[in-house]
C-alpha cells in the first residue's frame, strides 16, 4: 500500500481549496508518468482521507503500480513538487 506523508497531505489539501465539495486529487499513471488531477470518487477507489476529508483517490490498477512507495513533497529545481519516493 502507498503511504502519504503529512507534508503531502497538506499540499494536496491546498490543491483542493478551489475545488467544489466532493472533489479529491486522483493519481493516474500512463506510460510511466504520474499525473495528479481533480476527480470524484469512483467504485473500487482506494481513498485517503485527512481529518475527515477525502483528499487522494487511487484506482485499483494504479494502486498496484505504486504499492510500497511513499508520496511526499520534494524540493526540485522548479520548486516543491509531489513525488513518490522509494522506501529505504
């Protein structure tokens, strides 16, 4: 199962401030590229909630691809970004 750091949860919640109620951030993976986009919960989703709010949605197929990784905020040349880090 993927893990989400407190810092990543805070970042995700900031992304959702301008979204309507019931919208969370969905992680998708296509051709090895991870994308984050606003979406509604779907049947079969793994839902990560923070303080009672659904924040992150992961479909079953994507959950298998990112299992045993941790979502965190990482400093990059373009600023702080959500990234998956491998466990040590």
